[in-house]
C-alpha cells in the first residue's frame, strides 16, 4: 500500500539528498566505476535551480518523514556509445524495505510525466536486471548492450 508515500522534488538542503546520493552511488557503482556521490548531489542541486528544465530529481517520502526512494531525469546518462537522444530516467533506487509497494513505479511514472511536461515524448532508461518489471508499466526494450563489461537493457517509454 502506498497511500503514505509522497513523490516530490528532492529536498536538496536536507539529509535526504545525502541518503539518496549514497543509495544511488552504492547501487550503480559497478556499472559506472567513474561515478561518485558528488555527481548525484550535483544533480539534486541543479534540479532545484530551474523546475522547468532538466535535470529533475525526485524523492519518495513516507508519512513518517523517511526517504524511501529516489529517481532522476537527466539529458545524458553518460552511457558510452548511446544512440538514444534522451532524456534518461536515472539513478532509480527504492529502499529494500519498501520494495513491492509500487514506490518505484510511482517514482518512474512521475519522472516520465515531468519529462513529458518539458516537451519530451520519448524517455529512456537502462537497467541491469529488471527490464521485465519496467515492461509491466509500458516500457519497451530497445536493445541489449554492455557498459563497463556489465550487461544492460536500454528501454524507452513512448508517448
């Protein structure tokens, strides 16, 4: 049940930004060994500057004022040899205690909605191992590839 979860812009001047950045870094560091926590903090800060442009940073916050998930939309997800124009849903992470409650779906759906508000009809992402989950709510596989020797699936959500 997700009635107590609110999806909002990432509060950049709070502990949430640091928690979210650590989660995203820990989850994606194997796919992008050049990544660091500061990259995520920079995205969160940049998203607060102009709400009518990319990047977008989202937080899923539980009723008890607990951060339970994060997601971003960026122009370029730094995917080597990407042919897709973007924008990209990136750095999606849900606290394991909240998985299975549609928090991730809410975050990704809001990320796509926000990208479309900015005029982007197609939105992309890549995933290591949950392409089937994204397909359950409208994402399509574009291609399979590797990034830093790790297999990934590139997906699109079309308007």
